[in-house]
C-alpha cells in the first residue's frame, strides 16, 4: 500500500497445492531492480525509493525470518504485465480433524460513534480508515500525541485509539494528561500498538488506558471495542487479542 499510487489496486492471491501454500501480493508500485532483489531481504537494506517512503529497512527481513521459520521461501519479481509482485511459499498441513468452529461474529456497532485515532504512519491511517468504514463511525485522525490533545480540547469522542510511538509526544504522555485532566469524560482509551509486552501493558494501564489493541490490527477485537463503546461499556484494564502479542513495529 505504501508504494501503490492513489487510485491503483493491491491484489492478493493465494493458492495451495500438495501441501504447499503460495501467497502473492501484486501492486502498482515501481518494482525492484534485478540487482536489488536479493539485498532488500537483508536487515537495514533499502532501495532509494524505499528510503524516500520512510522506514528502517527491517520489514522484509522480519518477513524473511518468519517465512524461514515456516520452512518456506520468499522473493519478488515482476508479473507478465510488469507489475511488482512479492511472494512467499511454505509447506502447510491441509488435513483437518474434528468439526471446524464457526467463525466468531462481531457485536452490533452503534452508528455515529466518534473515534479519535492518534497515528503518525500514513499507511496505518489508511488501513484503519478502510477497516472502520463499514462501522459507520465519525473518524478523526491526529498525527501525534499533542494533536490528539488539541482535538480533545475542541470536540468530544466516544473512543480514543492511541499509538505508542509517535513524534512530538508519544502515546503514553497524552493518556496521562487526558486522565489527570478529565479531558475525555466518558470516553474509552485503547492503545493501538505493536509494543504490547507485559511491561508495556503495565505502563499503559498505569497511565490510564482502558486496554490494548495490538498491531497488526485484529478486526474482531477492534469491532468488539466499538460495540462495547456503543453500549457505554468501558473495558477497564482489558488486553484485547492477547494471543497475538508482538513487539515488532
């Protein structure tokens, strides 16, 4: 999504055959030159386009490590039409035992909920906007903690989603100020972050956060929070999506 021009599509394809799974992501970005295809999967290695887009050059190396743990391989090339394609392939067990559980359904969400999301990464803001579109909420973005405080000074919100790592003011300090100054009466505050180890969660709760939603965003957990906010329920001290704790950025 970061490298795809506005109005273009990102296509995801999945295929399985004889115990092997292949996932392809095809985008409208500039692609990767032949001479760069091996090195960009190494830590801190970036193309010039990648440096301009931002980041530390760790995303693909983390993906590579995860895929290798699954016994698979990862790479990039171009499609027949010249579009950029990233792929990974790994062995999978296609057998099933017993009855499959029914998928969990999100609770009903009250339309018109006012949500303030503090998030400095444009791609993450775009993802959150797309995920929340079906919920029919009034979504306001802030790009750092200070902007979040400014927004709370002029409007009321039902839910505040706060990233932990942001420029100008990180996510913990504004939570402290919100709670100590009662700047968001009646609103729930949930950290939305990849930094969700036990020490991190204790810090967020001590600052006054009601819970933690982890990145990558787990949609059912996010919608559960929205559903409870619509009922006027504040999930004090809750850690959502606890089985998906991660410390990657």
